[in-house]
């Protein structure tokens, strides 16, 4: 439907152009009406031309995606889109001087009473006002800051409470700065263009402040005892500064490219400038790769790992490939490559952070047993990261999950089944690890004593006997249930499988009656508390 509308628009433009040319070449020399001249002027605008070209390209892509395509056809279409995108970028290069000149003229006309210097002073003034409000907030909350600095961090609960209070305090600083800068600016009436420019750059600085708060919360470069990740202070300061510069440049470039559209820059010109600004992000990433310090807690000197050469070259190539994919507008492949490396790194970092906070370095845990809270938080964060990456890839690959649930084709059924199976596996894994952590913690609390002189010791010996069996049974139950539910979600009929498993179980029971009888008898022996772990047993000629 939309392609038809675009087609009619293009046809109307062609008719208008032909009509205009006929009118200009008419013998009586009648001038074209003002509406036609205005239409011709708009059609000559690069923004309008880019919009029409993009709408035509989108309609062609939509029409192509509505049909079944082979992989070769899909790859050919993607390559054609990349070539079209590169051609648009090349065509945008000669237009840049004129577009910058037009933007300068718009600024001169719009701000003839307010110069560029006054606009910059206005931005700096509201930033200073935000800093004043933030300073007042710091002064009012000084007792809270002293309490945070001196808070004990001996237990897991104290460490979690300190982390939460630090995060809330950092967010309070950002809110105070926002009220003093953005809030004060919005309290007055400004010209539309001035309002957009100042508000955009204030928002960019607000994004930078939020990134700095998160960086201080996670890395804590000035306070090692509050650090959430197990790295030394040199590495913490190194990554904190790179994070600040990276996010600051990204926010500044993002709002600047957005404002270029207000000044009449064509879409391809804005994209070309964005790619140029992205070179600085690529340079920051490569510099961080080659100069990153050792994160070992015992090292306080800027040093590289022994194998840094090959790893650094691979990471550099990876960063360059990501930038090239971005420039080629191959965003589905870009996000797939980013998730393929970023997701494992995020999972590993989250695991180290959880272990560091809930079981910090230097603490000894008996038998290597992990706490229930540690396992629950780690597995929960891991599941959220995987689900978030899946949703990001679905958005990047233009997969409408809501529309997919309303379709009933082979591809949609298979995709829905795979996604449901992944969710089932994550939930089953989370429940199993939490249950295992509970059982392991209970086993670790039971003293390893073979004597059973008191009732309490006999009860503990019974727990040491039954809990490992319960753990193995739960693992088998969760595994079987997860597999059956995943197969059912993928459209496989599990009723015949269950019936077949029952028949096989009956056959095995008849064929191995002695073995099955011994296993069942052993279970009843344990349940009846006939013997326990740690007891000395004599049975016929066997003893031990």
C-alpha cells in the first residue's frame, strides 16, 4: 500500500515537471504559477530528494521481503543496498560546503540579536547553574557522604547496602544537576531554534554525567573498598577516563548530527558527518586496546599481559570491522558481531562482579561452596543479559515478535519454538543452580563427624546421606522436564515420546528385575534410616 502511495507521489512529481516544462516552452511564454515554482524549489532541495529516494528504497525492500527469497537473492539485495548507501555518501561530499554555508546563514538570520558567543555563554551559564545546585546538594548531604565513607563492609548485607546507597547518591547528584541546568532552562521562554540547540547540548552533558555516575559506581577509582569489579586502581582509573571520553564524544556527536537536520542538511550528509565523528570512537577503542593495563589485583603498575600482542591485533581488527559494518549500513551484521563478543564479555564481567561483591577476594569459602544469593544474582543477571541480547538482535534484524505470534508459517513456528526453548532452558538452569546452591550450603553446614552419639549428630548424618541423592534426583527431573517442555514449544508431539519411554521403562524393569529391585531396596533402606554416611556396616562377608 505504501509503495503505491510513493509511486503516485513520484508520478505526480513527474507530471508537474512535464507540465512545467511545457508551460515554459509554450509559445505565449506564460510563466509558471507560484505553486509550481515552489514545488520545483522543494524538489531541488537535497533533503526532499533523499527522502523520496529513501522511500523508494524502503518500498522496494518491503516488497522484496514480503516474498520468499533464497539466501543468494537476500545476499544480493543486501550488497545492492550497501552499494546504494556508499554511492549516496559519495554524492553527499560535494554538497557539504553548500550545506554548511546554508547552516551558517540560518544561524546568522535566527540569531542576529544573539551571537554564537552569547549562545555558548548561555550554555555554559546553565551548566554552571547545574553545578551550583549539585554543590548545594553535596553540602546538604555531607553527613550521608561521611557515613558512606565509614560504613563497614564486613558482611554481604553491608556491602549490598553500601552499593545501593552509593548508586542512589550518584543518581541524586545527576537529578540535582538536571534541575539546575535543564530545569532552569525550561522555566523560561526561548526562540525555537535556540531552545533546541541549548537543550540538546545540555542533554548531552547530562548523559555524560550519568555515565560518570555509573562508572564511579562500578569502578570506584577513588575508593578500592567500594569497587564492584576485581581490578586494581590503575586499571580502574584507566577505564573510567576512557568511558568518560567515549560516552561524552558519543553524546556530543549524537546531538550535533541531530541538529544538522534542523539546519537543512540532507540525510546522507548527516550520516557522512556521523561516520567522520565515529573515527574518534574507533581511535579511542584502539588506544584502549593497546594501552590497557593489567587488571590483576596484585599489580599497581601499567603493564600488558604476556600474550597482549596477538590479542591486541585481534581486538583492533574487530573494532575496525565493526566500524566498517557501521559505515556500510550493515546494521544487522553489526549488532550480531557486537553481541557475539559483547555478550560473553558482559556475562564474564557480571560473574566476576557478583563474586567480588558477595565473595570478595581473600575470603575463604569452605569447600568452594557458593552462597544462594551469589548463585541467584549471577544466574539472574546472566539470564537477563541473554534475553536482552536476543531482543536487541530481534530489533536489529527487524523481527517483529508480536506479529510473529499471529503468523502460522513454518519459519515463524520454528523461530517461536527456538525462542521459547531458550527461555525454558534459562529458567530451568536458574532453578537448578539455586536448588543446588541451597543443598550444597546445607551440606557445608553439616559437620563431617562419623560419630552419632546424640540425636542431633544422627540427624546431621541422615542429611549427609539423603541430600546428595536429592540433588541428583532434582537434576534429572529438571533436565527431563526442560527437554520435554522445549520440544513441546518447538512443536514436537511429546505424548508419543512419553508413551515410548514408559514402554522402554517397563521392558527394562522386566529384563533387569534384580538390578531394579536392588536400587529400590537401597532407596527404602535410606528412607527408613537403616544406615547413614559415616557408619560402619557389616553385611555377610562385606564390611566397611
